[in-house]
C-alpha cells in the first residue's frame, strides 16, 4: 500500500507544501500515481481563502464515498488550510476521511498514514490556535520547514518555489490566513541559501521565494537583522541560478532598499505582485489593510522611479461589506491609473472566523458583485492589451517552461514541433513554436503579436535577430 495521489488547491505555498509531503512519502517508499482511484492513499491539500475552494474539496470527497465503502483499507486525507480551519467539521461532513492535518503539521503525514493503516483509527494533527498557548508554543506548532524536496512536483524541472517565511500577522478582516497559518516567522537565511544551492544543483534556473507577505521577511540573529534585500543579495551569488522572483508583497513593506536590490541585482526579475484590494480608503480601513490609497500611489511612484518598465500586478476584492458604487469606482480609477500588468479580481467571499464576518454584514448582492467583477476585469483586459502592444517588434528573453495549454491538450507526443510557453524577466507569458528539447532553456523570442495576457513570437536565429535589431535601430 504505497501508492499516493495528491491534489492541490490554492496558492504557491500550497504547491510547495504538496511537494514536501510527496518527498517525505517517497522517502518511505511511496510511488506517486496520477489518478485517485489507482491510489492506496488519497490526499487533498486544501485552501480556505474562498468558499469555492472549500466547496471543490467537499465535492471531490463526496465522489470518493462509495469507493471508500468498497475499499475501506484506502486512506483519505484532508491537508492544509481547510483542515486547520474546519478541523472536526471535516470528519462530520465526510466521516470516511481518515486524516485531518493542518499546514503546520505536514511533516507528520507519513507517520499518521501508518497509524491509520495499523488500525489506530482516524488521525488529526493540528497547530495551536492564536490564543491556545504562549507565543513560542504557538509558533513552534505552526513550524513546518521540512527541507525535503521532490523535483517531479515542481512547476517545471528548471523552476522551483522556496519558502522563506510562514504565517501572517496582518489580520486583514476578510482573511483567514493568520488563523490557519499562524504567526509570521522567517526562516534562517543560512537554511534558505543552502536549500537554494540544492535546487540549483538539481537544475533549477529560476527560484520564486514565497511567503504570505514575502517582503515583510525579517530574521534576527543577535544584533544582525536580515531583510529580503539582504537575502536576495546572498542568493544572487549562487552559481547556476539565472532568475529570482518573490511573491506576494505587502504595500507598506515595499522598502527602498528592496527596490534598490531589484535594480542592482541582474538575476532579480523586475516584477512585483502587490495586492491593493481596493481603491477606496473607506474599504481599506474596513479591510484593516494598514495603508491608504495615497500610500499605495506613493509606493507605485517609487517603483516606477527606481525600476522604469518594471511589471506590477495586483489583487482586488469587489463587493466587500458595505462597498458602494462610489467605492467601486475608486478601484476602477486606481486600476486605470496604475496600469497593472494584470490584476486578480475576486468577488468577496465571507469567511467564518474572520473579523469581517463578525463585524460586517455581507450586504452587497451577488449580482452586483458579478457586475463589478466583470467591469473591472474588462478594464484590466483593455489595459493588458495596450501594454502588451508595446512589445511588438521587440526581442525578449524567455525561460521555456513547456508546452502551452493548447499544445498539452492536442499535440502528439512524438510531434517534432509544438507550441511552447515561457515567461520573460518581468513575468510576461510568451507563446511560440519550438521543440521539446528547448524546455528549460533561455531563448530570445521576437514578438510579432499579442493578446491582453500573452505575447506571441518566434525563436530568434542569429541572422533573423540581426535583421530585427537593425530595423529597431534604423
């Protein structure tokens, strides 16, 4: 009984958590399978940020109910944020589940599976709540810094996520993360650098540093404090690495030394994801975001000054409690002004256990949320198209990630050419025709067309590149 299946929902942090869980299972002799019905152990690594993510998991669990009745020896586990958030409710709604494991206890998954298989019954491993112990006890119960990695679980063989921080202390009123991920903690820089070297030795050319608010990273050793800018300088020296990215950023912690590091360190991508969430000060105060729209605009001005041409993306919530049409139009104004590379736009989803759920009524009708979501998305799409047109006729360097979504669906496995996809230094998606041998390489691509979210080009040969550069200069 050594065949696990794992399905991951949610953010980059969850994808990294799944990689570490699979690595720990491989160490015990497990061999990953691609379908849940083939598996002896079925694991769902979950998200609790929005209701839709939780509904998706309960639906997936429901589909396994009869399978579990037929094969009771199979182990079903719910891991991650939803497990920490719902706890025993998972067992109540799906009594055939065997494991409920929070994100701070994932290193125990192999041990807990073994207990279930030995007949010990359902197992639960959860971290302490924010008021259930001393500050140190709570932090330790959320710590999960298992360095085991599994290359097959990465986005591509040449890319990897690297955790530098867990938890969050911002306590935005709409967000469940501080409750399920625990207090903000930075990893020791020496540990991070050592793991990055291992990743580079395994063939990773691009590393994305992840944290709930990654630019809030601080680690104190005696009198020395290491911040994200310092960490980037250390990682920049690692041989074999070509690119460094980091997500997600918090506006008030966008310091000048970090922008300076991005400007001075060639390996650091000129891309920042900085959620605004709203263009209304009234909404930002209700959300307890800790900054004003004026603060956000000032931060954007510093980014544009320090990093001309850098790409910035953002997040917005529409329909938060009490949002008026005037509040929404202020978000529209901010999107038009900032001209983000792209924006992730979400309808507000009330999360039980958050301050927002207890303080404010979810009083914006769903049809209004949908209209605002669509309107803001349409504006962002228009901006994305205009911004991408600036790249027509340019040559960009792309790290080739693999077949595009269309090619992955339709291209024959033995096809000599297919549509590939990759990203530029500032995180723009590029598609072009190439061969599977080019995956993991850095290629120059000449851009000849675009959509609002994608650049379209062709691989530059030495001759064609010289002609294009001559045209650009002449």
